[in-house]
C-alpha cells in the first residue's frame, strides 16, 4: 500500500511519523536501536521526506520504498486514499 509521508512528531526523545491520508505509522523509534555515530554521538532517527509517496509491502520482512513521482500526478492504484 502507498502512503503520503506526513510531518514527523518529536517529543521527549520519541519520533513518530504517520501517513497524512490514513494515519498509518510510517516511522516510530520506540524500542528502535541504531549504531552510534563514529564519534560516539547518538544518530538522528531517520524519517521519510514530508509529502513523499512511501510504498509499504507488509510481510517478513516489511519493506518501505519512496516512489518517484511528479506533484499533480494521479496517486498509485494501491494508494491508501480509498481506505481513509
């Protein structure tokens, strides 16, 4: 299913990003583990670029991919717009 990345929400160390259309969670750092940067600092938790189309293929493992698109193009057939 394809989602539209919304703004990320950061509070008290928590980072959450949802779809702007249906509210599906696209990123959440709860219980996430990332390697430290080479200088020993904690890395910034990655999020999707706001407004980009993110295709999520559920399974084992679940995969995420940003789709190439031009603003104004129709949404893909697997867009979440029909379930919102």
